């Protein structure tokens, strides 16, 4: 089979990134699946083997917070394959906390992974995507549209990604590059555990915020009990890669669409704040 489309996907050791890499390969893309620690590639390689696409999935190291790592990866892909047709910004990390009990450096670290990491990859890829008429697909979150209690830093980063990509969209379109954001709601993946949340420790030091935090954590556990599978969410990523004219914004489920729609129709913010206040009481 002749393969004439190459995509780089970040954060592919688990969850949506892993499933998106396999889905892209099934759709005939040469898929460069990147991760910070390539020793964690076994699950991805086995999934690709089971789907019969192992020959189309290539694992490379890329740390989105390291400019040198990003530049080396993107340049290496173009040097080896002659082109780059799309990037999928999927790498990210969850975070739970509230400002009074964190340092500004804690918040800055969340921004580094979830916002500046996206910019690093997109910046390195854009010249090559202009040449191919390619696509930038960025996995954000419904938390990039609706601010959520105890997710201040995470939502700030995702809001920043949404604002950046929405602003970039018409500029990139003018030079032949399509920009799309994909907004999942709750997804059953390692993302939750990767947030590094020790609930007992959080509650022990929560002080005056403990009742609200306890209510939030209980509500979140219920939400993730009925979460969408990573494979289903990755189908929307593939849609953004393959649709003739994908929109700027795609949600991965009806629940995500309803939730985002609440914000987009809420001119004074009252609907959202009434909703999210119920999560902490």
C-alpha cells in the first residue's frame, strides 16, 4: 500500500492518543506516535498489531515541554518521510487544586504542559503543514469552554488553547492549514490517574475548602463512572483528520455537546455558575 499522508500525534502511550494513533493508521495514515517515555509503548504496539497496522505506526520520543525535543522530532519526521500532513496535539496532564492552596509555580507548570506544549508542537509543524495544506488538530476539553471548580489551572490552560486556536483558525486557513479543536467530556482513561490526585492528601490539607472539595470529588467520581471510552473519543479526532471541511470545534459525545452548549448560550454566566456551584455543595 502506498502511504502518502503522515501525521504526528503527541501523548500516545494511553487513552485518546493511543486510540487516535491506531485509528489514523487504520485509515491509511503513516502515524508517528510520540510520547515522552518510549518505554511505555508496549500497549500501543500491541493494539496496532491486533488491528493489523503495526507497519504504519512508528513510535518516536517527544517531550512537548522541551523545545529541542519537539524540533528534533518534527524535523526528523520530515527528513525521513518527506512531508507532514497533520499534527494532533493530544499530550496533556490533569490537575486538581485551588489557588489559595497552591503556588503560582504550580499553576505555571500546568500551563507549560497543557498550553505551551501545544504551542511548541504547532510552531514546529506549521511551516511543513503550509507546504502540504495540512491540519492542526488539538484535543482540548469541555474544560476549555466551561470553567470547573478545583480545575482552575487546568481550565485556564485549556481556555488558553481554545482561544489561541480559535484566533489562529482564520490566519492558518489563509495559508491553507485547517485548525480544529476536539472537546471531550469525561473519558475513561489513564488521564485521571495521571492527574496525580491523592484524594486523602488533598482533603487533609483542604482546610476551609474541604467540604466543597469533598463534594466535587464525589461528583467527579460519579461522572467518570459513566465516561466515554477513549476509542469513541478518538473517532472524533479521526473525523477532524479526514473530513473534507472540519469545523473549528468538535465535541466527542452528546454529553460534551450539551455541556459546551450551556456555556455558549450563557451571555451573563449565570447558567454556568448555578450549574457548577451545585458541584461543590
